[in-house]
């Protein structure tokens, strides 16, 4: 593998040259054909209803991260379409999930995003349930006929499994075991040790498009120089694209280097974005004497040395590429994770309860706290000041009223604005369906898998 | 000012990570001992008026044991969307092993003053 695009013929498809079979290695190609799907999948209530019946109940859905519910009694809610789930840590350390619906009259039993409790009391008539979902108390029980409540109705449980610090639920209970269903190579998620990171920020904003329009824009880096031109000096937009089984996929994005498309007039003139990334790695850009094509490699070396000095053991288990790059990882159907040595950005594309042209964009930021004055949060993570990085205080979910611009940082705002225009355009009578190219292979792979659920193949 | 300080409990009665309610002038006041100090607040949740005693604590936060409403013990402010109004806080002092509460000051800084 060359250290920079200009050291080799730089073209797509990109192959970083890592050994086949390794986590970084290029996955064997999958032929998903060249079909052009009907764009109605992005806006009709009929297609949305089909997803509600045939997709969501049958897949594993990311409902929580273990970092958010570390101790017995800790719980968090996950709202998905018209459903809502309570995900709670049990006394024995396991995790259970329940529909957040009181068996008495259906009221939402728990009405706060997260917390820690001994029991859940429904605010309507104070029926009380343990963290294990079991009924503990019916107020005025003697006024109920035993035929109605003799079976001691508790909260309805949802099948729950945990992998690599991620908590998944499966509504119909018939999905294959999570590990079998997970399309990523064995050890891929575990390598980042997400269970030892802290959840430091969680935002939920309403975006004006179908949830799949959201998935699609984040599933390719083809749009980077056009929607996010400011990233050209510090991120390479040609990615290694890997397709895995069951609709999963990954793209490796090089961070800390000028894009191959970005003109280099002076090989010692560094982009401001790269300077920031050098500084984040502990290199003073004012005294840096490397050339533009050496920055990514030097960032890797600096991070490796710093990790050794500070005793950050997790870095030993990551490749050099993982220290500098983003492994942008898609979990079918509605999650994409930007995986980095310092932290993981989890993006969840959550369908709206009733409107196929709205979705909720969840951004959950996991961060590995390093308690050392010589270690700072990477600037590009765009974390607002004042966040508790230690894991001591669990943050509330930040929300914005519908229509109000969310405070999610300038790069994500560019995507936020873009999806509205995409959504409006793909409804046009003149639009015949998406023409996905090779850089967009992950999108085709995702839709192909979606169709397997909706067509009854899966 | 010191006339309003009332001895309420002994330190030994209130281990770290516990809370206990005391009746003071007809007021139910909750003493909360967290790792960062001792705090005194009204023992009544502003969400649905449940007693807060027995609620779990994390960092500087207290969770109502009934519906999970969350409050910052330092100033009584709400965290999250469930409770709309803050809980009242009282200033806490330590004299030797005695925990004293000043019932007159409701809005002053509530960080406990450890010797």
C-alpha cells in the first residue's frame, strides 16, 4: 500500500492492500446487479406500511449501548416509529427490554429518556413493575376481577441480545441469533472496545426525508467534495468499499491527508484541517517538516507513540489504519457507525411513526476518556464545550422542535440540508429511480437486502 | 443567620450514597449524601408529588423513585423533560459530626461545607 494517492495510480475501486481475511482487508466482491428501483420506496405510505410489517419486526434493531446502562436499575428508552422500548440492566448484569406500554390501559409506563430506578410506576394508575418487567403492584387490586389480572400481567418483553457494547432488540423473536445475523467479520466490532467508552452526547433531530434517504447519503463518500468541500484538504473521499453478508457494509476513509482531487501546489503547504489533526495527535504543525502526503502516516506514528506513553492499551489492538482513519460501518438496516480509535459516532436512522417523509436522526457519541493533560478530544469530533467525558453524568438526549435547526455541527448540517432537497427531487415525476455507481455500492447492497425482507425472500 | 441552622442528623446516620427524610417545622426535608457532598432538598417531587426519599443518586443527580424525574441536587433544577419545576434546596453545614440545615435560605449555593 502506498502512503499517499500520489505514490501510486490512485483510482477506484480502492484497495488498501491489507491481507485478505484481515479486518482491514478488502471483502470479496458481491454482485448486486444494476436494477433501478422505483423511487416510491422513499415516500409512499404503502411502502412504509410494508416496512412496518415485514422489516422492522424481523430484524435486530440497535436499541441502546451498554455504556448507557452500566449498573442494575439503569434504563434507557428507545423510540422507533410508533413503538417505544425500555432497555434495563438487571440485577444479574444481563439486559432485558420491554415494550413501554402498561398492560392495564396501554399508557407509556416510563416517560423519561434515561435514569436509574428500583421499579417502574405507570403514571396513569400507579401500577408498578420491577426492572425485570414483572408486575409488583396493582392499586386497589380487589376492584379487579381475578379473571382479568390473575395472570399478573407484566411488561411485554422483547428479545434482547448484546454484542461488543451494543444492545439489540428483535420484535418478533424469530431472527437468527445476533452473532449469526451480524454480517461483519468476527472481532470487527469488538476491536474498538466500545463497552469501555462513555456515552458523552446523544442528539435526536427530525430530518425532512425518508429514513432511507438518510441512510443513503451517509453510505457513500462520493458526495464529500460537493456537499462538504471544506473536508477536501484533510479527508480522502475515495474509500475502500466492502460489502458483507446480510446487507452490512463498510467504507474506510482516510483522515489526515489531502484528497487526491485537491490540488497540491506546494508539497509543504498543509491544509488547516490537517494541521488540526496533526495537533490532535500531539504534533505541533508549526514545527512539522513532513510533506502533504506524509501527514496520515505521521499521525499514525504519533498516536501509536502517545498511546504507548499514556498506557492506552486499546490502541495496541488496532492497526495503524484504524488509528488515523474512519471505518464507516453500516449495520443493516438503519445504523451507521463512524469508528475511530478515540471514539465511535453512532448514527441511527429512525423511521417516523406516521410520515414516510420524516425520520429522526440519532447521533450517539461514544468516547474513550483518557485522564491525562496531554490528551484532548480530537477537534473534528466537534464536541461542544462542557460535556462530561468521564462517564460520571449521563447526558440527556438533546432534541430540537420540529423545523428548528439542530445544533449538530456544520458538517452534519450540510447533510441535514441536502436530504430535504434529495427527498423533494426524488418525488418528481421526472425522476425514474436512483442510478447508483460503484462508489455507491453500499447503498445498492442495503436496498437489495431490504427487498429480500419485503419480497418474502427473507 | 446562624439562628436558622438546625441540627438534623449525625454523619454516621447518613452514609455516602444514601438519603433520608427528616421532619423540620412541618417540612419534610431530604438529606442526600453523595460522593461530592451533602445536600438538603424538599422531599417532594414536583412532577407528581411523590416523596423523593429512597430515590437513586448518580453524580449530583437525584432520581425520583416513582417516575424517574431527575433533579440536580446542587440547585434543585430539573434535568430532562419529566419535571417542569425545580425542587427547593437548603444550605447544609457540618459542625463536627452534626449535619445542620439552614431552613431560611432557599436559593443559596447548596454545596456542603465540609470542614
